C-alpha cells in the first residue's frame, strides 16, 4: 500500500472551481459527491491519477519554484471520467503581469469532466 503524501499548501492551487456541467451532474446524482470529494483530496495530496509519466511531471511542477500546470485524471465508480487542472500552481505574485491579467488568470484550479476543458 502506498504511503499517503502530505497535503500540499491549498493556497498554491489558487481559486478552486467546479465546472457547471459537473456541478449539475452531482446535483442530479448526489451519490457521487463523496467520490468526487475523495478524488479532490487525492489531488491535493499529490496523487494525480493517470499514468506514471503524468505523476512524474506533476511532481516536478510541485517542486519547481516558478509555477506550472498540474493535471489529474480519475474515474468514478460508474466509469465517468473526472479531470482536475491547475494552471499556475505555486506561481508567485511578483511573477505575474497584473497590469494585463488578473491573478485568477495565472493561478486557478478547475474540477470538471474532460469535455469541459
């Protein structure tokens, strides 16, 4: 059994949202809310699902000091796919062009179906 990794600092994930289609699905199928909560918890503990190459790339982003993109790939018990994407994980505010863009443009996380990306 794999040892659970420590939870990553939540502030490095930026603004956290859920897509409207996944939100609607969970409102209509409440039995999957707990599964999605567990998936999100796995993501925040550096378990990015998918294959070992994705895990390796995401581990590199977590260790980097200049921010990056994280991808998480998961399946619910009914085989519906869930995708989590963080843009700008850990990017520092001084690295952002806040005259042109919003902080949310650099640093955000969305929990969604793959088709929502």
